[in-house]
């Protein structure tokens, strides 16, 4: 896979209890990305994702929008080197 990247993402806003993890998983599958999504105790959602950089950029666009009941205030994105440690995209 050309141009493989990784990203560590924290999503702030009304993002728990609104289907955000399922939303993220659906788009990760559609874009052939691997990693995980989980809720954090402080109300944020955390995502680690790996795949083609262009596909991760598309994924981030979807995250900015979020599912209909969510209200995304901010995405904190740290770009990383892909580690190839993920086999699929999981909800933790």
C-alpha cells in the first residue's frame, strides 16, 4: 500500500452515546483503514488509525461531520508512522 500513514485522534464534543464509535467503524471499513476507536472517561473519543494517507484524510472529514446526533467541537490529530499492528478496525 503506497503512502501508508498512521494517526492518533482525540475527538472533543458531544461524541459519546450518539453512535460515534459505530460511525467511525463503518467509515474505517469503507475506506479500508485499520485501528480502533474507544470512549474515554473524560467524554472524548480516541481513535488510532492506519492506512493510506489520502484515505485517512477522507476519514477525518467524516469524523468532523460525525453522526447526526453528535456535535464535534474539535479533532486533535497526531500523525504517526504506520506500525502494521492492526488486523481490522475494532470498537474497544
